[in-house]
């Protein structure tokens, strides 16, 4: 509201609008972003703690996976939402390092706030951060270690590092091995480089048994059962037909009315329907198929005829499963039964219905060089199975990164320490006030080794000082060994990560920090009752005494 010349108030923004300008807006945005970073900070590293998340329905998620935690938290503050976005991006692009990206973003903003308090203008901080982020990418490219993309030992170490610290850690050797085998199986060489589509790796969860019972199926597992009890339970040397069509009597496209005036007409009508279904089944049997996967329904009568022919049939198979079956068995998905030929059939050594945890599932195994595989996850409880799935997802994604890029970096905070030391040297060349921002960026990167030590209950200052000193003397692979409680060569300890994870973490963390620093005015509209927010409008930081709005 402003006051005009005649003393009349001029209303510009509607009543109930909340507005924060200048330093207030920056301070509150930085605070909100840091609250999110602090939330996941304790989960970082092998000794990180877990979070228990309970939703409004009482469903529980127990995890220390940064992406999962941030996905589950219900956040209102816009700056906090921006931080959550980088976790999603990190997960999509690199598959791991979500917590790292968020913690670095929070620390970059904390260091920026110190500079703002010293009256350094946000534009100067932004320029310094931009220079530092670009330089950091150059440094990562120069220190990345090239590896053979299909080297199993390297891939297993990478997968193992990503699982360390999760609930599934006690079985990390088995899970890392399964993840690497699965990725190598579905990898395809295009123009001399590997391409991995992780959608071709199906993770099928079943509670019961132990995590040790988790296994890789070189084929596809489908959570369905055969449609008729008289069908064979097991088919060896399976010739598989995939049909995206219903084995049912088709209804007419237009509304039609059939008048039946005599009993023999009804009999002829039903006989014709039966004949049509029989012909469909005969067409499938004529190709030599002994297993049929149908994306749509199969009529009861058609089931009977299929059983008579000794064909194992499964109906209402998901489209994604049909695609995986095609990739695994070499079959072609046919949209019309009449078009099915013997050339469209796929092959598997065995297709069998087995009972897993009291439920029937169809196993398609022994495919020739399958380009789609399944990992059947087992575990004592729902929460264990879910956490193993999350661990495997990360392990699969980091293995994919290395197969595609062929570049790795030492973990355990070693890369961040190296970047910090080199950016400090670079800052001296930058000069001017921007030097302060580059130095702040370099200092912020130390948050990773510092947090790793902190989460392991170590003396952070002592460990950090030793690590920096040894890093300068013994080389770029020195990081924090949280198990021994001292600096160590991470490459020797087998703690390695894909270069893509670090590259993306620093890219997204710096971008979001710069975006939040650019904001000097926050105008929040009042929510209407119809939006379910009541009359008070959104809870922005600083209102009602609570600064943090989560």
C-alpha cells in the first residue's frame, strides 16, 4: 500500500499478500534451503544415519537415500522446493550423489550469506561462483581417471561404494555383483561406445526369505499366473508368442442390433463365436508356439482350447513387460493374431510357473544373450525389500555411468578436497572481490569430507587438517576413511565413484545456489479457502515465529 498526493491510500497488492524485499528475502531463502540441506546431511557417507518418514496415511519409509527422503518430505517454502529439484535432477542424470549435491548447495549458500553480511554485493558473489563452478568442471575433467568401461572389478567397486552406508550394506558384495552382471548383460555397443538402457533391468520385489536369496534371472519374471489349471506348469525349449491383441470375440465398432427369432439361430450364433475362438487358437498353435503372452484378455473358451494344445498362456501382461520379453527372447510383439508367424516367435530354455512367497510367478529363463534381465529381490520385511531395491537402483545407475563414460574419481571426500585446494589457488589469479566468492566456493566444498567425519563421530577439525596436509603431500586420492578414522588413499581402499556423479553434483548445486542468490524480492499471494489453505495464506518463513516451513 502506498499513500497518494491527497493522502489517499493506493492499494497495489491485495490484502493478505506477504512480501519480503532485499536482505530479508535473501536471508529467508538461504535459511529455507539450508534447513533442507541440514535435514539430509546426517545421512551422508558409510556411517550416515537413517530417516523414518511417516505419511498422512501412516505408511512408513525408512531410508538414508537422499532422493527418497526429499521426495517424501512435504515442503511448502519455494526456495526449499528448488533445493529438492536438484536432488531429483541428480538422481535422473547420475543416479547417485543426491545428498552430496544438496549438502554442497546448502554450504554454498551459507558461505554466500557470510559474504553478504560483509556487504559484498550478490552480483559479485554470483560472478565468483560462476567462475568457480566452470573451473571445477575443468578440474574434474583433468583429474578423472580413465578406465576400461567393461572392467568388472572396477564396476563392482563402483557399485559397492554406492551401496555402502545403506541398510543393504551387509549384503553389498552380492548386490554389487548382481547389479554389474545385469548392466553388462543389457549394455549395447553403439559406434564403439556402450549404451545402457536401465529400463531393460526389471526389479521384481517379493517379501520373504532373506536378502541373500536375491538373484539375477537372465530373462524376465512376470508377476502373473497361467490362465488355466490344465495348462503345463513348465515348458522346456519354449517358443514364445507375444500378442498385443485380445483372444476374444471382437465386438462390432458401431452399435449393432442382432435379432434372433428362433432357437436354432441362437445356437448357430454361439457356434460361430466358438469357431472364431477356435480358429484364433489354431493360428497360434500352427506357428509352433507353446507359450503365449497376451497383453489383453483371453476368453474362457480360448483358454480351454489353448490348454488342449498344451500351450502355457498368460493374459493382461503389462506393456513394459511385453517389451522386456521381446528384448529377452527375441520375439516380436504382434498386434493381430492372424499375422502371427513362426518367425515372430522368441526362444527361452524354460518358461515355468513357480511359487514365490505364496504367490505364483512366471519365470522366463535361459534366453540367448538377453537384452532384458530381471533381479528378483527378496528380504524379510517390506521395508528391507524396499531399501534393497533403492540400493540396487543406485548401484545399477553408477555402473551404467562408468560403462558409458569410462571415467572414475576417488570417493571419501578426496575429489572435493582436491577441488577445494585447486580452486583456492585459482582464486588468487581471479583477484578483485570475486576472489572472495571463489575462495568461499572452495571452502564450501570441504563440507563433504567434514560431514563424512562428523557422521562417523570423528574429530572433524583434526581429520580435515590431516587430510588436507596428506592430500598436498601424497596426491589427489587422499580422502577420509571413516572406518579407520584417518586420511587414506581411496583408490587403494576401492572407494571410487563415477566422474559423472561429481560433475553433476557441482553443476546443479552451484546453479541452484546462484538462482537463490539472484532473488531479492519474494511476493507470496494469499491462498483462497478453496485451495485448502485456509484464510491465512501460505506459511512463509518468519511468519508466526517459525523460520523454516517444512
